[in-house]
């Protein structure tokens, strides 16, 4: 009889302390609500009580709420001790507490008991697995990268603005002002005034090295001559700002590269089949995988679209491009961004999707309306791949 008894631990997580409650499957309260500090002494006190309640970790279930970063260290500790731990959405806890007719006023003691009762009665709740642990790490990295890329994009806009002041003619002399060779040029000569007085041999060497031979003496001479005839004004303060901005972009690019290396390691370990779809890179793929998590928790692909806030019904008013239209703001803005951009890239690289987008455009739909339909088609495909484990092959979705 003792072998079949389960032990349930409910934990209400806070910043500095956690309230805990331990009960067994017979309803016997083993430890009424007690408080532990958010430190190693507190964690070990909790572990001692759990081990006292059950010698077998397999007969223990721990439940705690998803409370942002406050639960990270405790969750890592419990996982390292081999204790099956369930992370519960606070909305589910609140709904469960109300269903038990517990008083509406939130108290940690009530919540610790409610969480224990919840994991005892709901067998569908799954323990936090290695996959979920990787997923949280991947989500953090993907969102961190998203922010860094956005910061770099703003700095590139600043570079464009400064070049329009310091050397507006340069833009027509190169394919992009954000090329490595152009940044090398402007780091040493941040403006038409400096380039105009440069040594042609040195300028040629700089451009040849930075462009790996793409630019030579002719291009160096062309740029210097344009600088000498430039309409720009010599502004040392703006030149200094340009140098510093380029330096910041380089630093961000290095940081983004480090983040992407870590993302690739996790994505390779996960071996997600969505990377087999043409046009889906590690960057966008990692954001889709981490924001959705377990695809099977959604009943259908449409539920994922609704969760992302980019359901096609949002766009079908045909007024996405009007000044009064807005996208649905529910769900993950990161997932919404990733799905729409993934659809755009897949339509560029995969013939079936390219034809589908063109078909929608030929029906008179605005580009973004058509793209939202392509996103729906893509989510159906990704849902199929993730729930079956199959790699991509051209199929009707």
C-alpha cells in the first residue's frame, strides 16, 4: 500500500521566499504551509522535507507557478535533484482556485494548497522535461537576439542619416552603405572632408583589403573624387558620432554571432523538422519553436495562429494597409513576427508557397493579406511536421 502512495508538493513562488505545502494521495497533510527563503538553505530545507515524505523521487510530484524569472533557480534545483516538477500557468491556478470556491483574495498559503490539489487531481499536467528546459533557454536566446538585431537596425538607420549629412554622394557609389568595406572606410575617414584629403594609395589598400579585392584603385579614385565635389559640410561632431555608431554596430554584430552560435547548438540538439523547410533559418526557426513550445498542446494549427495574434480573419477586412487597421495584439509578438517573416522567406524559396502567394495576389488581395494566408498555410505545414516528426517534402497542406 505504501508503494502506491504519491506525494504532492505545492509551491507558491515569490521574489524572496516561497510558501510550500506537502500532502499525499490519501489526503494526509504531511507538512502544512511552511515558508522557505529563496536561498540554498531554504532549498535544502524543502528537499529534506520532501525526502522525509517519500524516499522515492518517482512517487513525488512538485508543482509551482510560472512566475517569470523568480522560479528559475528553484526549478533548476528541483530538476537537478531528479524531482518531477510541473510548471503551471498562473491563469490556470486562479481558475482552479475559483472552481474550489476558495476565497477570492489571493494569499500565498491558499495558492500553495491549491497548486498541490491541482497537480493531484489533474493527471494531464506534465512534468518539466529536458525538452522544456531547452525550450526556455531557446526562448531566452531568441528574444535576446531579437532585441539585439532591433538595436542594430536602429544604429544602421543612424549611419544612413549621418552619411546623408557627411557624404550624401557615397550612397550612389556602393551597393549598400552597410557593407564591411564601407564601414572600414568611414571608420578611418568619417566624412567627405576626410576622404577628399586622403592618400589614394592608402585609400586603395584599405578598400581592397576590406572588400577582399572587390574594390580597387578605380573605385577608390571614384570615391575620393566624389568626396572632393561633395555638397557636405565639415562637421567634426557628426564624424565622431558616425565612428562611434559603426563601432557599436560591430560590437552588436559580434554579440549576435555569439547568441546565434548558442541557438544553433540547441536547435541541432532538438533536431526540429521545421528547419527542413526552405527559407526557415535557425534565427526564425528557433523563435517559432521556442514561442510555441509543444505543438501538440494546440488542438489545431488555427489555434496557433490565434495564439500568435495573426489569424487571417484579422487581415481579411482588406484594410491592413489603412491608417485605422491594427493587427491582433494577443499572444506572443515574437511568434507573430517570426511567422509572418517565415512566410515571406518561404514564399521566396519554396515554389509551392511562391505560387500560392501569387495566386492570392492575383485575386486582388493586398500583399500583407496574401502573406497572412501564406502564413496560415505555413503553420499547417509546421504543425504537421512537428506533430509527426517528418522532415519537409512538398505536400498538400
